């Protein structure tokens, strides 16, 4: 229905343009053949031009959004519109050139229609593109606000998990035990705990963080769990050097590791293995074996939040997979 409405609107506009040009044409210049015979091919050319320009607009919306580089987008789009308009409006003149024995002598009325049509057509297309520009700009502002809301929710959720009494009691109990039996480990535990809290509190200042910094943080976070549950938790990290400077949303790995430790049994009989490694599609593969706890119901709030954040970043590839033995999350990496 939108296409039909647009074609009807463009057709009416084309006829209006033709009438305006005819009205403004000097008295000594007349249409040959009559004006009525100009209308069908003229409307067809006008529709072809408009649809082509709108196609370029939609194509550039995907490849070069207004929010990313407005000046470059404006230059490229304006150039495409001019070229396409000259091509479509030049078709009948090209046909006339060969039909009339390769003569460059054209009826004056046709030349005036050509010039007037180019000007008025560009005005019509410009209005349409301007409307699209403001819609995209408004959507980008809404997306940015939505992203910030999602990030605030994630930051709050992570901070809430870290400072809840259960986590604190576990950490303090471990710390007291280590101070008594293993002072060196207690000192390291305190340093790691401080590092974890500092990173969580500072993360609200960043949308994205380098993988190198996120890995440095996650090793401290996993260390706290390992001191508490010992060899019941094992992890391995295998990251390609060229991936370390790439970025990802802050606290991504913490959410995934916390999800694994929260929903799976970890003891001597059921060792929890967490693996973080580089994938082949410019991504990370974060996986863990499955020893699900029976009394834990998963709402997947953290995973859903991550998925929303990637969606708002217009980054595809975040994927959750699960089989009988393993839980896998594919995390896209973002180039700087």
C-alpha cells in the first residue's frame, strides 16, 4: 500500500510539474507533439527517477547511516541523485538524438521541461530524504538512550550481585580462613577482591572496553571463586594476540562466568570447566560444561541484557547455544 500510494503521489506531482513548466513557458514556445502525449512517458520517467533515488537512500541507510558520517553521506547521496536524475531524464533526449539523425537540435519545450523537471524533482527527493534523515536521527537518539538504560541495568545488576550479603559473607569467610591458614593467599585474595570492586565501579564510565582489560579483570574474578571452591573450578583462556585490542561491552565476561557458576554444581565429583577462547568469526567462544543445579530457575536476565546491548550497537553475531553437555555463548568482538 505504501508503494502504491507513493507511485500515485509521484505521478500527481509529475503532472503538476509538467503543468507548472507549461504555465511558465514563453508564449512563443509550444509543445510538439501536444502536451497530453508527453504525460505518460514523463510520469514513467519521474517514477523511475524517484524509486531509484529512494533505493539509493535505503541502501546508504544500511551501508552508511546518517549518524556515522553525515557529511560524507550527504556528498555521496547528492552525487548519486544528480547522476541518476541526469540518466533518467536524459533517456528521451538520447533516444531523440539517434531518432533525429544524431542531431543535437531539440524542441525548445523539451529542453525547458528537462531543466524545470530536474530542479523540481531534486526538490521533491530532497524533502523525502530530509524526512528520512530526521527519522533516522531521532531513532539513533532513542537507540542511544535505550542502550544507556540497558547498560545502567547491567551495571546495577552486576554491582548488586557483587555487594549482596551472600557474596560478601562468602568472601569474608574465605578471607578470614585464609588469614588464619594461608596469609599469603589472604593478601592476594584481598588485592583481587579490591580489583574486582574497583573495576565494577569504574565500568559505568565506559560503554566498551578492550578485551585485554576485560580478561585482566575476569582472572581476578575467577581467582576469588577458585580460592573459595578450589579445584572444583577450572578455567582456560586462549586468546589470539590480534584480538586483545578489540572491544566488547563492559562486564560481558563477568556476566557469562557468573551465569556458569550460579547455575552449575561445582565440587570434586562435578568439576566446572569454563573456557574462553578466540573464535574464527571475529568473536569469542565462552563455554562451560553442564552440571545444572536443581533448585535454580534461570531468567537469563544477564544474557538477555547482553543480547540487547549488542543489538543496540548494531552488531550481529551474539548467539547462545546449548546441548546436553555444554553451554556456549558466541560473543562478537568490535573493532576500535
